[in-house]
C-alpha cells in the first residue's frame, strides 16, 4: 500500500470541493489558524505579538479568514482602556472533514467540524477487514453522510483521512483467519481507491498514531509537551509527541509499543499486545461463555462480570507500566497518556492501576513519567483520521508556534 503522510495530498485526487476554502492556506494564514486552534480565542493585538507580523498584515489575514468563514468574532472584551477588543476564534462550521477508522472488528466513518465536534457517524462491524469491504463501506457511508448535509457544508469538506493498522496482512494468525483472507491488503492502494470512489483528497496514517494526533489537536485541558500515548483497542498501539509535535517516524509507525517486550507476570516475557489488548479480554470473555461480541457494540458501557474485566485491567496495567518505564529509559517523557475503546470508568480503573504498578518499578537513574488518562475517548482513531485533512489544509506543525 502506498502511504500518504499527514500533510501530503494524494496525487490525482484533485483540489478542495468548492471555492470558498481557496485551497491550502498560505503560511501566515495557517500560522494564525494554528494559534487560534492552540489558544482558543485571541485578539488582533495578541496575534500580532505571537506571530511577529505587523498589525496591518494581521488585519489583512484576519479579514480574509473571516470572509472565508474560517474564523468568527467573539464577545468584546470590556473593562480596558480604549475601545473594547474583539477576540476571534475558529468558526465551528468553517471547515469539515471525513475520518475513516479501519479496525480489526469494525469500520467507522465520521464527519467532523473545524473544532473537532463529530456531526454524524456510520459504523459497521465485521470479523476482520478486507479491502473490498472497506472500499464498499467508505463509498456507501460517504454517500450517506453527504445526503444528510447541505451544499454549503459539502463544499467545506477538506478531505478524507484514513486511520488503519499498517501491514494488516501480517495479523492473520492473531485474528484467527486464513492467511489468504488478508493477503489482498499487501497489493491494494486503499487510499487511492477510496479517493477515486469519493472524489476527496485522501490522507492515510497508522491508526494509533492518528489517535495520538487527535489527542494533540483536539484534547481537552493541558497537553504535555512530550508524551507517549497508549491506545487500547483490539490490539494496543501507541504514538509519540515530542516538543508539542506528533512524531510519526521514518515509516509512519513510530510508537509501535504493542511489540515491546514486557514481563508476562509469570516469570517470563511477552509482547505488550498479547497482554494489554482488548483481544485478550475478548478471548477471556468467550472462554467464560460470555457474549464477547458485545465488547464491540458500544464503548459507553460494558455489562460483563466485573471480576473478569478487573483481572484483565490489572494485568494490562502491569504491562503498560513496564512499557512506560522502558520508554522512559529511552526518552525523558513528561507523561504517558492512556486511552482506548472502553467505558470511562474502565479507563479510570486502568489508569489508576498503571500508576500503582509503575510505582513498584525500580527506577534508578531515570525519572518515571506521570500517568494520565487521554481526553478523547473511544473514538480517538476516527477523530484522528478526520484531523488529517484539517491539519494538511489549514494548520502548521504545533512546534512552529509553541509559546
């Protein structure tokens, strides 16, 4: 498969649909939009100070962005000397993006607005993903979503991002399917096929890296400058953020922590994904004659025996703690963030148990990272996919405007 890195438009997919977005924004316009993304609302004076541009240049940029509907005015700030300042922020309906998550157990397509709000979602479960099924689903789901919005919103869609596991064809043993069931992924260019079927520019990224990008772009609260990100899905995966920037790596697979060796709790070693993945919980539930398929119905609540879920969470947390300590020996991460396809209460339990187990790890010569919960939740991969066209079209690398 040809991988299109974040920020690079797929060849032959054409430009933006509709003239009101005027293609990829100029550098200074992207700088202003990125600052507004990072800070929320800013006044003209604040933007002038942060960008280093002249007040006149900032005024011209703000006027152009406002005319294009990408930014909007907030409430005037009164109580200061002189005329009240009017802050500006990103317009929620200024741009939209489509995000497709290709998961081992489900497909998910979302329409996201400029602030990261999910407007609509189409989902489909499967036993395992095949190229034909993914292309068919993408075409059908995009048509469905476009039928639900008006022409103005359709014209403001920046593109379609895809978050998917890389080298899917290598997972046939773990998924318990014949090798030939997944071999088609080796030769197919799914990004190009979906782009041709939908007419949108397409961007492809590793699914866990995309989830990490969603945390970085749309996360709530203070995001650490340097963190290692764990996303617990069917297989656990990860992402790396250094100095406020997502680091996809040379092949787009940085943060592949699922393959990291960790203690197995029985005196031996295993790889992290064989302990801390939801596939492990699925097998445990199946062995207990529970309806394991219900694990993939909704992440908002699980109705499984508490003892089984807690035993899985404790084993997973012990393994994640070991991986966090090992990562800290390589790079001095401020924090490790843990998120995943699970109810908030289970994520809270998992984070608490990771903290307990990390405190038991010998840490001579290294400073162990903080352990925090991610803020996006179960749909981080879909939201991360949708963030790819928005980043490529409108934003700069986060470290370029770090304050």
